[in-house]
């Protein structure tokens, strides 16, 4: 007699990813003038997400010169890690206080770091500001760590409530971890000042808190050097720290999943313990990291001409984001804080019901928390976007009466 094992009956149903559902709704919408400010990728003025020139050229080099696709080992491409560390720290080598591990994207780096902390300090808590990237807390919880949250934004949502953050962290214990966005905060676009970075470094040092910096947008804020200054302050101040780096945005190699975890330690013996454990964790998660995207980045950073072209195109991307920010900020005082923010994202103080209304009536697609991808806007659609969202912002005093020429509702 055949017996059914019903192997998966004990699983709990999981909610579908809200952003993926939003993408599907956008694609199904027949309106030609619909606006996507949801998906977190850079878009040009024409609305596409191009492959960067230097990436194309580096791939041509690899096609011509790459002699093997054999495994590189669990640690991945160490020249790639060394070159990335130069971008982060300004130092020419990793040295005896830091180890770099190639990972599948910044997410892979965050997960290995989470697993490493869980091994070293099973009772440690991870402090995460609210709001943050939705995947942050699940990554640490899946590693078995307890997540504690602290207030990050002020009451108006336009700037950081630094005093509230510091006050909450007085409850942190020695050995707890503090997750920090290195620059261009996702989802708000806010950034710590250099003085705030120095204050956080002092707090971590004083209380024995381990900082974990998520640096996912270097070069898309104020510049490569400027966007690394906060991380450099922190790494110089504390004995132990982790840093997750993503190349997905600043090299536009999203689907290639290119990242690295850097482990910074006060002693060589401690670093060696962390290194061997991180390699064991990586081996169990993905065995060997994917090579192509990291090889592309390494080729660019190792070639002066390709590196200059990459930096020039990245600067063009950064300038376009700032132009869009200035356009939004100048449209109405309620949008003024957007000008001082950086990177791909800002977050509007707009209710989820209003977001659904804006989607139906204007074809504007954004997540339910009000995060917008600045790169989804351009000279053609910026004014329509403002007209659609502005009446739904708190404090709006304009004429909200219906306009016969306004876009009509459709089902999407």
C-alpha cells in the first residue's frame, strides 16, 4: 500500500513579496503613460536600465582573455575583494586586520555576517533602524538572531531623529550589533552627517557594540570618496566591525549578484577565527561564489581607462538623480526635503490607501510604504507624478477638486 508522506504539511503559508506583486500589476497596466517608481534599479532619462559602457568593455576583455572557468575557492576572487577594499577604505591592501570574502550580492554578505555573529554570540541582538530595507530584519532572524528596532526618522519623516536613535541604543549590550546604512539610506535617502558618524563610532566603542555597515550605493550619493567617509570613520574607531558591499547599483550588474563581506578585527588571531568560520558558512550556503560579475568589476578597477570611464558614467548617473531631486523639491515646499537626500530613494508621507488611489487614477506605481525610486522620474513624467501625489500629502493646501481632464481610473 502506498503511504503519502505529506512532507510539506508542516510548513506555514508565506505572504507573497509585495514588490514582486507590484511589478506584475505594473506590467499588466495597459496605460502608456504609467509611471514606475517602485523597482529599485537605476533608470536613464529614457527610462531604461542600460549596461554600463565599462561593463560591456570588461566583458569583451573577459571573452577574449579568460582561459578557464574553474572554481576560485570559497573565498572567491581575492583581487576583486582587494580592489573593492580600496574603494571602501582608501587603503591599498586588506592587511592583517581585515579579510574580504566575495559573496552573491550584498544580500549574501549580510547573511554570512549574520550567521557569523550567531556563531560567535548566540545571545547577541541586532539593532536596526525603522524604516529600513524590508529584507534586513528577515536576514538576521533567519540566522537565529534577535532583532531589536530603534527609531530612525523624525516625526515629519524628512530627516533623521538622531537623538532618539542614540537614546534607544543606550539599551544595547556589549556584543550586540548595530546595522548602519553606509550612505543613501534605503528607503528614505537620508544620510548621517560626518559628526553623527563620529558620534556613532564613539558610542559603539564605548558600549562594545559591533557595527555592521551595509554599503550598497557608493558613488550614487555625493561621490565615491564622500560616500565612504562614514564607513572610514567607523572602521578607524572600533576594533571589530563588519561591512557588506554591493556592486549591483554602482556597476549596474544587478542580475549578476556581485558583492563582498569585509571582516574587520582588532587582532590577527580574532580575524583568523572569523575568516575560517566565514569560509565554512559560505561553503555551506553556496559552496563557491559566482565569478562573472566579480571578474567584470575586477577588470574595470584594474584597468585605468575602464575605471575612468566607469567613474565618468557613474558621475552622470549621480547628476541625473540630483536633477530629478531638485525638480521634485522645487515643485512644492512639501517636497523640499527630497533635495537634501541622496541616492535612488526617498519616502513620501503618504497613506497606503492614497497610494492605491494614485495607482488607479494616475498609473503611478510605488510600494505601500511610500518609498519612491527617484530614477523612475524624468522630464516627461515628473510633473504628472507631482500632480498625482501632491494632493495626498499631509499639509497640502492646494485645490484638490476633481479635474475633468485628470486621468480616469482603470483596473490594474
